[in-house]
């Protein structure tokens, strides 16, 4: 039996005379485009009862060549919109935002904000055997040194080698996940890291896991690939449990919103996630 507690997004579920708090408010998730759908995929698998609102800032991608000031303004506009939609937590499902803007703004809001860099760093340190870790990310993320700093804070003995991959995001956003152009880009970006002797490779942009098959094939069996999306959702689950804001009943639902071309997002998103995406709504956040 579910009893609605008026004025909040909570319900109380009664089981054998005991009441369990259940928070039905959605989780906010945002990225520059389709990349953060890797987080959505993990969320649906690990927390199927949770609803979510996904925002792809397609009007401004790619993020890798944007200034810190631009990125902060984009993030604040998106977070304000998500808060207006009564989200209970926000996942910054973007390596660039997690690297550049999240450290500046994470204490400015009334709901928990969780990025992908720290969970990815923890997974990398746990995975590596020889303490040589490769990072592939956007130029902005590489320039920030966010992964290197986070990994060093966990284990100062680790060596971190980072490489920017500016061709990857446009390839994924266009739905081009295989073929000669993708293989050429993978070789260009991954070979210098393999030459350093890495045994772990962090996919430091949420777009990159969509290239996982070809990345895994090129890196070889001796290199383990780390997808921060799964690790991030694991930490989200822990956070929601600690804050007692898990949704304890029913099945979650999702909304997909974009700032730019909604048809392009829907087409590529459907290719990546199948029938999980029924439509994409276009929203103008300009102020």
C-alpha cells in the first residue's frame, strides 16, 4: 500500500506494519549530447525504479573547445532547469563538466551533484596492476588535469598519461561507431598511450563507451578499459541510500530533452539505446 505524503515527492510504503520512505522525484542527468546516455543505460540497469530527466545540450556541443566561463554558464542554466523540474539529485554525466565546472559549483545547490571523474579515478586505481593508467578525454578535460589529480590523490605512485581525442565526439554524435575513419582515430589516440605501457585505460568522456568494441579490440587483452558511467551509478545508488531518497516502488520513467536538434538526438540516441528513447523534446534555456 502506498500513502502519498502531500507537498513532497515522497510516498510511504507500508509492509507488514512498517513504513518505508520512498522518494519518487526524478534524477537529473546532463551532458553535451548523447554521451551521457551511457549513464542512463547504467541507471536503468542498476536502479530500474528511478525516474530521470536527461538533458543533452546539443546546441553547444562539442564542449571540448569551450572556455571555462562558457561551460559554467551552460551548467548553471541546465541545473536551474532541472531544479525547476523537482529533481532530487543531479548526475553531471559529462567528463568536461565534471572536470571543469563541477568543482566550482557543486556546493551551490540544494540537491546532491555527482560527477564522473572521481568515480572513474577510483575505478582506475582499483583496476590497474602496474600503476600505469591512460586517460582519453576531451581537450578541456585533459588540460584541466582532473583525472591525474584525482588518481594521484588516491595513489601517488600511479603514473597517468592523458590524450585528448577531439574526433571521437563528432563521430559518436553522428552515429558513426565503426569503419575506417573510426579505426584511424582510435589508432591515432590510443597508440601513444600503449607505448607508455599502460594496463588500464579510462574512457574519460561519456561518449567514448559507445566506441567500446573497437577500443577494446585495438587496446588488446592486456589493457583493461574503465567506463566511469557504471561506477558513477554505483556511487549514486550509495548516495541515494544514505540520503534516504531512493524510490522504493514501481518502475521508473524517463524524459529526454535537448537544447538543439531534437531529431538528430532521437535518431542517434535510438541507435545507441534502442527503444528506451520514445521521443526527444527541444527546450530553449537561453536567458
